[in-house]
């Protein structure tokens, strides 16, 4: 399961080897200065928007990059359940980062 690490300087998403292969992305870090908000939600899968650009887009699994008219999201989401939505500041490479809780 992907791990979200938040500290004073940055936010990191650490992917497992399997998630790395399925998402077609490596683990990544964004500076905390690019973070607009961090919210915990009860059903992170319902927050995923748009169509899959890269990665895995099965009905209960969203790993990779998803695009909608509102912007591009990086997702590491497995099933309906709690998770974290990191909204990034305007001008960041992605609009949001979505990660399921472990």
C-alpha cells in the first residue's frame, strides 16, 4: 500500500514495487510550499475524477495519473475507504494527490 509522508519541508508518496509498475510512476515528493491543503476523507475512491492517462484504472483501484477538465491528479487509491487528498497550489504540476490509508 502506498504511504503518504508529510513533514515540515515536503510531502512524499512512497509506492511499493507493484504500485510503481502498475501506476507507471515512481515514488515522488512535492515541496510543502506547493501544498494548498491536506484533507482526510471517508471515501477517497469517490474523490477520483477524470479519465486514466497512465497507470491502472480498474473499478476499485486507481493508480497513476487521471485527467479531468479541472486538472491532473496523481492517485494511489485502492477501494472505498478512508484516505488523504492533498490539494496543490495553482501552478503545481498536479492539481491533487490522492492516497488511500493503509
